[in-house]
C-alpha cells in the first residue's frame, strides 16, 4: 500500500521518512503493553537508565 501511495503522489525523487520512538512513562498493574526500556534521554555511555512504560513509534 505504501508503494502505491508513493507511486501515485511522488513518482520522481526521494522520499524522506522520519521515525521517533517515545517512551510514555506509565506505571500500574492494569497496563498490558508496558515494558522496561533503555531511557535514551537519561542514559549516557556509562550509566544505563531503565524506564518502565509504553513505547510509541511515530
């Protein structure tokens, strides 16, 4: 489907896509898709900071 849309609206030239993965900090027992991820904002090379929450891809 993405290929058809690109052919219809942008037949020539490059298509630039941007991706962002954001961790929404959530806590609680009733959140089903919650996971533990590396927090890229708080982490650096030496300290590894984990964040519990939902990871959204946009």
